[in-house]
C-alpha cells in the first residue's frame, strides 16, 4: 500500500464544500468517486481541512492510501480524465507513511478577492465580491495588522470539529492591488482558522475601508471575542484556499494577488 499526496484546484461554485455530505455534491465526493472507478474499491480521501459551499481552492492538499502498482502519472491522468472540469488534481506524488494532509500542515494561506468598482462585472460575479463604494486600502491594512499574532478570534468565527478552542495564530496579513483594475486581494496566512473566520474578518475590514469603523474599533472587536460585534461575513465566492504549507515550504502571504 502506498500513501499519495494530492494538490487539488477547484471552482467551488457548484459544490456544497469539500467534505462529504449525504446526497449533496462535494469536492471530496467527486474525487472519491473518480478513485473508486480507477482502483475498483472505495478509497477515503483526507483533506487538509474543509472549505465551505461556494469557496474555491488553488492548492487544497489531500492524501489517500492505495495499492496502485502503475506509474503515479497514470493515476493522475486517470483522475483528471474522470473528474468534472471544475476540479483538477494539479500534483500527485507518493508521501511518507506519517504524512497527514491536515495534521502535518504548518500553516495555510487564504486569499479573498474584492472587485471594488462602481459597476458590477458579470464575468467575475462567481469569483469575487463586488463592493461598489471605494475602499481605503491603507486603513484596511492598518486594521489587519492587529490580527497578526496569537489571539482569541471568537469575534470572527466558531470552533472547528475536534478543536473547541477559538484561539488561533495568524502569521501574516496583507491587502494588495491586482489585475483587473479594481481587484483587491486580502492575503492571510495562519497556523489554523475558525469556521467563517476569514470571511468575517473581510466583512469587518470592508467596514473599516468604507469608513464605517475605525482601526481602533476593529481592534476592540477583536479583543471583545463577541461575534455579534463583527461585520456581516463576506460572501463565500470571493474566498480561495491558496496553499497548504508544510515543513520546508517557502511561504509568503504578501506576494500573491492572483487575477480573477
């Protein structure tokens, strides 16, 4: 038996998130279906973590175990031939026996995209949050600096399954301008995230950018641990799991502003 590590890219628009759900389409479900057709036996795929309905990924990481005896490239080609066009296995390779997509991860990087223009873009409506009023990128960056470090992020999210604590460590944050014109990207890297944490942070930072909150008020919301004080969560379709980072990976959350 061989353990394999896969890096998966997907458009989450048509799916109810990563994790298996009864009678609902999910990314994990589609990958497991493809593997079962290739391998002839049910194969459980373990992801680095959940992404919610409508959330996308550039570099989701997963692992599975199989007795596949042919080349890795053939297995990768077979998976991609059977997967729908909105899911691709970008990388597939053997992994050490002790590798675990979730438990071996050192950090994750998420990107959230806002299209900050007066007029909406029909072609980008599924891949960025359209905000009409002009946002002050400098004030949003100042407020985001308060997130760096180890904090109780209860004001921005709820605990994930198996980890009841709401304390998390954020390593880097940055708001960047990208292309096309008007694209704003919030990059955040941390050792772990609460459910809805990134989207709630972005929704609240957008209130800072629009002048509805000051940077000191944003800090007070973080310190309050009171979910009712944060802004509405930004919609899921602007969120991307950019990468899952393991020991030895070069990480820089401030270098990415991928185009829509």
